[in-house]
């Protein structure tokens, strides 16, 4: 691939603008980079509706290199219009949201990825689908350079070890939430000891050093009582069903015997 002085592909360079329904766009990591990479994109179309990715405003992009970030992907399509959101995932489909944590960091997407670029306006999607495929886009910006090679590996290694003060703050927040939930469970357990259940039973316990039944024990007891009551109801229903069938069969046999007796004739010979 050769470029002219304006940054466009030379006329004798081969670059398909459409490939299997995808549009192509050539990118490079920075201005000095001499190697190029192709992204393939098209209008996002799926049978399952996703409010966060409206089909009339969303681009589906594949073959995204490992060093390409959300900010870089947003940068190359920003010329088409305002970008509302960019999402990069390992595989297309419904994704589960994961909460970021310094203690349990989420799995990072490694290798080549796919992405979704959501525009704010419908016209921006049309502009993106009509981009000039001969123009080479640069992923890096002076303010937000794209890190590649050894620098990228070093950065990923350092990110494995969070800042001690931030980690301590997250631990303190977790313990505060745990204490609040535990206090709420203890309060519910105390209220449950003085409230009758569906059958009129009241769970009691000693009020000394050993506390009464825990909320978990109370809930398990109530659940066992519900299952037992449900089992009894099912047994009664089964017995009633068999009795009704036997009674029906008895009436039918009784009627048939009466008809046979009435149809019988005296035959002395």
C-alpha cells in the first residue's frame, strides 16, 4: 500500500471498499507508523432489540486490533457526527454488565475485538456508511496517544497492582455496606420473633447472651411449613381424584347391571 502526499491511498493500491456486506476503512496507530490495519464495519442489524444500540444509529465494527481503545474508535468516526457511546467487546451478542473493582478486577478483552459505535443522529450513520475508503485514519491524538508494543505490555502489567489508598477506600466501603446489611437482617430477625406466621405460630428465643433464631432459620422454618402444607393439599387432591373416579366407575357398572337384568327373558327350554 502506498500513500500520496495528502495521506490518501495511491491509485495503483488495491483496497476494496466493500467486502461481504462490510465497508472498509484503513487505520494506523500514529502519524509516524508505516504499517496499516483495516477495520470492517456496517449498519448494526439484529433480531433482538437493544435500547442501548438502536439499529438506525449504530455501527457494527469488526477486526479491531488489541491496541485500539474506545476513545480511538470514537475519534476516527467523530467526523461523521456526534458519537453517543462506544462499546468494545470480545464477541457480539448480549453482554452482562460487570462492576469495576480494584479487589476483583474484571476480565479485560484481549486480542482482536468487535465494537459498536452509537451516534446521536440518524444522519451520522449514513455519513459513516459513505466514508471515503481511500482515506487513512489515525487512531492517536496528541492529547490521547495510542500505546502499542512494549509500552502497552508495561502499562497492562502496572495496572495489575492498584494504588494502596484507593484499594483501602474500596475495602472500607465494602465493609460499611456489609455492616449495614447485617444490621438490617438482625432487625428483621428481631421483628420476626414477635410476629405470628400464616398458621399462627410465633418464633421465640432466649434474650440473654444467646440470641434467638436467626432470620435465616426463621425463613427456613416458614419455608418448610409452606412445603408441608402444600404437600398435604396435593395429597388430598390426589385422593379426592381417585375417589371420584371410583365412584363414577361404580355408578356406571351399577347402571349396566340394571340394564342387563331388565333385558333378561325367561327361557325354560
